[in-house]
């Protein structure tokens, strides 16, 4: 007795089988959002490292908070590489989720910074 598997959507006649438009649009949205955060991160990092940043210096980031702030570009690049790899093996939903991770991480860092960090 052999195990039966469900027929693929293409075998059933699904007209949307193999359509990756949602993946492309989701990946584009994730990369644009992450790139926009990276743009503003760059301005903040230049102010922080140049010691003339205004509000970013008033935060007095030290220790893990500073490390997490400075780690954003590495997170962004890792998400783009991982998202591209997942899209290449046709794991579309995972690819879109990974590409949106930098934006979610930036929002989570901001919320943690204002609610959890002792002043």
C-alpha cells in the first residue's frame, strides 16, 4: 500500500499556481521599509559616532543598547540574503517574513528603548 499525497495546485488546474507576484511585492515592501529604516539609522549613527547628533546623544546609549543600535545594518543585510535564499528555493511566505524582519525589529527596539531601558 502506498501513501497518497494531495495533488499539486497545478495538477488541479489552479490558474494561480506558480504565481509569485505576492512574493515579489512583499519582498519589495520589506526591502523598501528596511531600507528606509537604514537611511534614518545612517543619519543617527553618523550623529552618534561623530558626537554631534542632538537627540541621539541625549539617549546616552551604552552597552547592549548601543550594540543593538549599531547591529541594524548587519540584520538588514542578513535578512536580504536569507530572504533571497528562501525565495530561490520557492519558500515564498518565509522569504517575505524574513525580509520584513528588520522593520519589525526596529519597531521592537524602539518600544523596548522607551519602555524597558532605565533612564
